[in-house]
C-alpha cells in the first residue's frame, strides 16, 4: 500500500513538473521576439517570470488547481486519512490531540512553503538557462502599477525576492487553513479537493463582493486567497487593493491563521468532550 502511494505521489509530481515546464516553453515562445539580438541588458526575464504566475498572461490554470489540491494533501493528508479511518486512535490518545494537531500544522506549513519555493526557483532557473539572463531595473511607479496590479517596490530585484518569499509563506499558511478545515471532514475524497474548492470559492466570493463600495472592496480583499498565494498579482474587478500589498498580505495571513486556530481549538474541544 505504501509503495503504491509513493508511486502515485511521484507520478503526480512528474505531471506537475511537466506542466510547469510546458508553461515556461509556451511563455518563452510567445516572448521570443523580445530577446535582443545585440546582447542589450533588458528586463524581459523578470517580466516572463511574473507572466507565468497566477493571473499572469501566461498562467496555467491546471497546474494552479493541482497545487491547490496537492499542497494540503502532501502536507497533512496522511494525518487526515488516519483520523478518518481510526487507524491511530490509540496513538492520538497516547500523544494527545495537541501533538497530533501540532504535527499537522508543522507538516502543512513546511510542505506548502517548500512546494511554492521550489516551484519558483525552478521557474527562475528555466528562464535563466533557456530564455535570457536576469537584469534588474528600477521602473517608474506609474508604469510599474500598470504592469502589475499590486506592488511591493519599483525595484525589480526587491519585488522578485519579496514575491517568492511571501508566496512561499502564503502557501504554507493556506495549507494550515485547509488542514484546520479538514479536521471536520470525514471523507478522504473530499479532503483531496478541499484546497481547490476553498481557494476558488473564496476567490469567487471576493470578486462578487468587490463590486460594491470601497468598504466592501476592502472586505473582499481581506479574505482573498491570492493576496497571500500570489501577492501583488491581482486587482479584483480591475480595482487596486485599498492598502499596500505588504499590509494586505499580513491582514489576510492573520485572518487565515486566526480562523485556523479557532477551528483547531473547536475540534480539540469536541474530541475532549467525546472522550
């Protein structure tokens, strides 16, 4: 059973890697005409990297949905499986629900963080080796906002480092949120699709609510998942975030963590009452 699971995980990772590679190949082909023939230093590599991020003009919806599904599954899927199948019921009682949940939180964050970080580094490596070297510029503020809906800095190096780091942290936080919701899910099959359902559901809700006043625009951004999964990439309904992208990231991350903490505490209380 374990070997079959390992083979399944390996196949999924290979498919994901091929999708990421194909996404780069397609984007590089579209941007081939931008490569200078005289070796002039340009910022097309940075532009290409952001074009293959969520909401970029070369985004890949399939790989994004796969990531939404498998990051929480790889992080804490085994713990959820054991919970639902009562395999480690005695072990849970022996180590305590606190340590059981702690393991789920740590595993979820580490897998989400590393999955995102490795994906970004792989994309950067593909661009550097097979497309064009990276050169960084400070861009005019108006041009920069026009190129990307939210912003961290007009310095591309700082922005690139900020995006890669915060996106990795954001995926870790999102995985913790899905794990906390998964504690109340009794079906393993439902947990497999919980990430895409929650992520896309919150996204749709944010888009609908953002059509209201400035207050509702702030509310819609405050739980918008891609404010942490792809910080600075989205403008809901073509309306920019009402606050700086750093602050928006912290607001959404804090809200997710508080909600996850509430669900975890509620689950522990229910388990203690049941004995």
